């Protein structure tokens, strides 16, 4: 999945446009919920070597929030790394260079979207015989 395909998929699935919140960086973009403004994904263009990959050039990377029990095993698969510049327990980096399957990327985006969604407030239980 490329950066362009990713942006189109996120828009089609969640009606979210990419934002560029970093003044001196017009490449990195974040995707956030409209209601709570929390990020569920961020894309960046990073040198392979910064990620510990012995290769020249840069790669587009997607960071998503992820359940730690899911993230652990994924880090051993091609295209998945500990989160770059984020909490490594709760986020994972995915290379957008074709090494990670599209199905895994979209499933992880759905998980991240759900994990960062606004939580429903729990109503206090008021017994029926009490007045409000």
C-alpha cells in the first residue's frame, strides 16, 4: 500500500482528510477523529537507516495505535517495526514500501481508529424508585 492509496482508503472508510500539523514538514501527516481530535494514524518519510535498516534512501512509514498483544508478534514480520518516535508498547510502525500486506494495514488502521475513538460516558445507575 502506498501513501496515496492509504490516504484514499482512510478517506473512503472514515471520511478523514490528512492534516499537516508540523510547520516545517509538509510531508508528514496525521489522521484524527473529528470529535475528540485524537490521532489514529500518522505518516512520515524516514531514512531507512534511522529505522535500523541497512539500506539507502527514505521510506514512507505509517504509525498506528495497536494492542500490545497484537504488536509483539507483528514486529517479527516483514514491514512491521517498533513504533518510530512513539510509545513502542502502544504503537507500531508499518513500512509503506510493499513489504506489509494491505489486509494487515487496513486491519491495524481499524484497530487504531477504534482504540482512539471517544469513549462513551457511563451513565450513573439511578434506581427506578428514586427521583432524579
